[in-house]
């Protein structure tokens, strides 16, 4: 049953996983390993990267690994 709360969940609480966005979006080319660095689908992770970059005013590139093992990500100024 739904219930009211007195506080809003924080980024680090209530089972919410936090990703190191500042690190991942630093301009370097990162390989995010599916199942290790993220647990959602690769399509969903690609979407999250896009939303974070758009919110930060960054361009970005992503590329799904050919073997399905993860996602390459690079944020661009």
C-alpha cells in the first residue's frame, strides 16, 4: 500500500544507485561494463547518459560494444 513520507530520498539512500557522473562525463572515453558498472539495459543506460549530458549542456557520443558487454561513453564540451 502506498504511504506518505516526511523526507525525499537522497542520491545515496533508499536503494538508489548513484553513478559517478562527474567522473564518467569528464571528457575521457569510458567503457561501462554491463552488469558491473550499470545494471539496467544498455539502451536505458545510453538514455541516462544522454539525459545527464543534456542537463549539463554537454554533447556526447555513445557506442554499444559489438559483443553486448557494455557501452562506450564520451562527453564533449
